[in-house]
C-alpha cells in the first residue's frame, strides 16, 4: 500500500495517509513525577489503567504496540495504532483516521481529532483524580497557540525590540569609533625624558 520497505518509523503515502499513528501519554514532569519518585509510581499505575481501557474506548484503533518508558525523565506511554474505517465502496475496511473517529462517535471534520483527544484527556483525568493526582488542562503538543490579536501584538513587540537592538548596536559602534580616534590622538600628559 505504501510501496516502501518496512521502516521503524511512520511512513506517509502519496495521499498523505500515515501508515500508523503514535500518541504519547505522560503525567507530570521530571520535577513532580520523575522516574524513581513515589509520585512516579502513582503515575505508572494511572498510565497502566489508562492503557487497559484504551482499546475498549477506541474500537476502531488497532493497537499493535504499547510501551511504557520508565528509563527517561518521567514515566510515559507510547501507543502505536492503525485507525480502521469501514466503507460501502472500494475496500470495505481500510486505514482511515477520519472514518475511524466518525465511527467512534467523534463526528466529522477537522475538529474530530480534537474531540477525541479531549475525551481521552477526560478519561485520564478521572483515573488520576481517583489516584489522588491533580492534572492540568490539556495543552497542544506543539506549544501555545496565539490568537490573531496576540500574534499581531507579539510580532509588533519583536519588531520594536529589533529596532531598539539595531539602534544600540549603531550607538555602540559610534562610541567605539570615537574611543579609537581619541586613543590615536592621545598625547602623553608628561613629556618622556
């Protein structure tokens, strides 16, 4: 289907379809649930419980690998799966994230994956709460997303700082040139004998 030799990483086909998907689930940071701490043991129990119900909650995700890492900064879980959709035309069963999400009740469109992630976060939140861990709201994996207004303000501030930086560099160069010129003109205050 992907016309390539087997690989250890995700392959994307010509139609931008991924050969499989991987999600990373982590509770806390190295500062609050670092490996080897008592809180990390609770996090491990939460992650195990979360994974035990994953396939039941997500029947259209064929999980072929689930690994918990306990040898890095914090315990975390890698879940590798193929989303399976069912169709009336063409192949009746195929790798199809949008169809899998729709069939699992997360709707259609670009926000289906976000609805699924939020549902999974709620499950993890319930598990953690039952174990006495309070977790924060989910964050995008690629960092904070600015609103259009915030982005404009941020870019304006960057331009302002760049202008100030350029002005300071120019002033510094002028001062250095003046000091160099003064050093060349410098005459010893006392005659040397």
